[in-house]
């Protein structure tokens, strides 16, 4: 058994959660905040048996798309300076797959 931990942008989270439910996967959804842009993320915890990993990864890949976004430099904003917006890639997913030694559900 594995624990899939998927960190996705908040914009993608509802579509991803719906797709996981539709495919029969249960998950726990946690609010989280990203480091660089300090924007809202959602972290999904998904317990799966080993043969299901490719299917879960494909669902995440389909529903957590990266996109370009113009943002101001967080450091300049914190110092009260305005800067020209910078084009950065946001979204997508960061996924970890960890072994699970034991699973209990009560």
C-alpha cells in the first residue's frame, strides 16, 4: 500500500477532488500555502494499493495543469516597492508516493 501526497494549486483542487471521487478514490484534503508566491494550495492524502498508482497519477496529471501567471515580486511587495510583473509558471502538482506499513480504518 502507498500514500500519495499531491500538492496542487487551489484553483485545480475542486476538479481534482471530483475526478478522484468519480474514479472511486477516497482522499483527505488539507489547506496549505506555497512558499514562493504564498498562494493557497491544497494537499491531498490518498491511500492506494500499488497497482492503482498509475491511475491516480494520471488523474492528478489531467486535473492539475500548470499555467503562466504574471505576479509582482513578493520581496518588493513586502518592502512597499512596486515592480514590473514577472511571468512565472504556477499550478501543476507536486506528488510524493510513500510506502505505508499499516493502515487501519475505524
